[in-house]
C-alpha cells in the first residue's frame, strides 16, 4: 500500500509520498532527480520492490483480529519501522532537516493516519480495488498542483485526468453505494487525498535532507503520535505472539522497507517517474488477493479499476511528452 510515508507513506501506496509533484509542477527551484543510467536502473529495482511490498498490506488487513484493533497494529508497526530505520546507515538528522521540520512532522502524522485508513478500508474491500482507490492519489496530486497554480494541463492530460476520476467514482459507487462497503471506500478515499497532500509537502525535504533521514524521522513521529493516541483513548490491547508477528511484518515489509526504497527511488528519477510505478501496486494486490484470499473484483469493478490505472499511466506519458 502506498504510504507516501505514504503512506503516499510515505507514504502506505500506498504509505507511502508519491505522486506527480516534482518536475511536473513547473515551479522555480524544483528539485532535479539524480542523473546516470546506473542510478536510474537501481531506482527501478527499488520502485518495483517497494510496490510489491506495499501491496502486501492489503491482504494483511484480513489477518488482524478485530479485538486487537487496527490502531494498535498501526502504532506497533510504526515503532517497528522506526527502530528498523534507525539501524539503517545514514545520518539521523542534520541542519538540512531544520528548514523542513514542519513538512516532515506533517508527513509523520499523516503516515500513521494513512496506514490506519488504508488498513481499515482493506478489511472489506477486495485488495486490488482497494489499491486502485489509493493510487488515485496520483490524479489528486495533479489536480492539487493545478489548484495551486503550479500546473497547466494539455488537452490529453485533462482527458486522462477526467477519465481517471470517472473510474474512481464508478469503483467507489459500485463498491460503496451499491455494494454496501461505503465506510471502507470512504477510508480509502481519505487516505488517497492525504497521500496527495503529503506528496506535495515532502518531495523537497527528501531531496535536500536525504531519504533515509527524512523517512526515519517521519516514522518516529508517526510512532510517538500513534502511541499518544492509544494512551489518550485507552485503546491498548493485550499483545499475543500472533499479534506481535503481524505487527513486525506490517512494520518491516508493508511500511518501513518499502517506504525507504520508494523515497530513495524517487530521489533518483523524480516524483513524476516514480509515481508511475504505483501502477504495479494494484497488480501485485490482485495477485495476492487471488492467491491468498481467493478474491477477485467483479467485472464492472474491474472495468472501473482498469480505467483508473490506464488513466494514471496515460497522464504520466503525456506529462513526460509535454515536459
């Protein structure tokens, strides 16, 4: 799940931060991706691996005991991710982070919130469709850039965006209003919107302060905030060996490692190219859903999902041609 962390984590996309910011936003002082064929090839390896790992969170949501609580899982997962990243080579913090502290704080808080919403939505929504709704954050980033006056669309880009949003609306209506899964759809749409905001906020800090340092700091912020919420609400649950195993898998495989890989890949190729790899997340989620849960989307939902994926791909292609 992309968590542009974000979630989007970030960002689960998922986390994980992602989107169409960066070179597509046509603003002065934009961060340029690292050059070199070797750097680009390594970035592609990072981004494919990150997509496969992010997608594993969608079927994992079904393994969470309701009495345990998704909030408890997210809090423990954030702690595990933060500890893991603290063991990763790279500076912990530095003067380069100080000018960007508020975007990093926003990314940390948003990462925890995004993980919670994606996992809650994935309790009821088929993994591939849940992933499709979340990756629509790429379209939301483009729309947000336009609203902020940072982006002008060509006619083909505008058509792709409209088609993509139409697909999101159809999947949301088909699974929500018609399929009785409105709450799950709402969680996923809110997660996608939050990932889009995180993407805009975090790209420059990632490039200027370093992917390891920013991702690590974001996860520690997410961990502290998550635990604070549990303390204030009295939502701590007893921890069994099974719960601990799920939390470790979530913190390491679904969020921590893929968030780091995605951010490092984005630094090398720019957020516009990196966002295209999010299209692999629904593919992996579809494979996991069929293989692990025996679930696949209905024919009508599949059409809407394919429309979203095709629209994001077309928008990326038109953006590269225009830019």
